[in-house]
C-alpha cells in the first residue's frame, strides 16, 4: 500500500504536478494508514511540503468520492491533481468534477488505486495502481501454511504494485 501510493504520487510529480490532494479511506484501516504514508513519503522525497488541507477522507465508496469533489472545489486553490485511495472513490470524484464543469485531465488529473473494473468503465479511463491480488492471496496462503506447520514463526509478504497510466492523468503546465 505504501509503495503503490508512493508510485502514484511520483507519477503525478513526474507529470509536473506539485499541488496534489489525497482522498483517502478511513484511518482505522491499515491500508489507509499505509497509503497516507506513501503519499507523504513521495511528497517529502520530491521536496513538496505536506499540506493537511489537501487531505480528504471518504469511505471507499463511490458516493464519498462524489461528495469529496464538492469539498475539493471549495478550496481557495484547487489542486492540479488528486491521488485517490481506491478506484470507486476516484470514479465518484470524476463524476463530481465533470458535473461541475471540471475537465479531467485538462483541469485536474486523477490517479486511483486497485485497477478495478471501474477504472476502465469510466471516461476518461483512470490511471491507477495495479496490485496482483491473486498472487498476493497465493503467497499469503503459502506462508500461512508454513506458519501453522511451524516452518516459520512470522512472515511478511511484499507484492510489487504497478502504476497503470491511462487518460485521467496528464502533464501539468504552471
């Protein structure tokens, strides 16, 4: 989660974005904590100060992304891009922006997370972070079996996420 978030934010930074908002899920989920960590680490690594006003929280549902669009559009300075902690919220955010006359990616870029089916069903298609969930499940099961057989006393699994660049993110010219 942290690595995937880092890569998503780095993608936006490499496109020239410096004013990057983050729509996260509830902070009682470990993946929300890790995705915030990756967001902050990417900003820090590229000398962009963290701004708490650019942090928004949804509930991982599409409607919470839609409602977040209204909050983002009330900011004094609207961000050039938004990293979103999952694709469902990103789809809702995209819908909210479009209904308010904000063009994606011309006015604001969006990058989601999970590479779920909705990422290719919306227009424009979402740039997103792909996590190979099947491989993750397989490795988890394999490590757990070793653990219950007392072949391991603990385990940690890392699956390399991959950024999938599509039409919802583009270069930013200041």
